[in-house]
C-alpha cells in the first residue's frame, strides 16, 4: 500500500468518522487502542489506482498553490490600486491618459 494513500484514507470522512466514534475521551484527550486501530476497515484498491490517486492529489495540490499565488497577486494589485486611488495618483494618471 502506498503510504500517502493510507494517510488520505485515514484523513477522509470515512476515517475521521471511524476514529472519532472509536476514540475514548479522557480529560480532553482522545485515545485509540490497538484493537480499535486493527478494526479500522482499510480499503485496498489495486496499486495502479492508488498511484492514480496520488497523481490526482499532486495535481490538486499544484492547483491549490497556483490558486493561492494568484489570489495573493490579485490582493497585491488591489492594494496598489487602492493606494493610488486614495493618494489621488489614480485620477492624475487617468487625466493624463485622457489628454493624450
């Protein structure tokens, strides 16, 4: 089994639901014993499907990074535009462009 696939399975809704229900709460700390850990139903698809899953996750992570960078760039441009608008530079630049 590909370790990243198992990690994804444990972190999935299925995994979280199981471990939250199986965990024992003592003074705000959740614990799982080996019996409960062994009883977790592990879905074991063929290795090629696990590898496809990993490729899909990598693509999603790449897109998430690109989306974050894009949002940061848009925020930076918006702040720059706000700064120019509040200092009056935006109107001066627009008037100069209209005059040309």
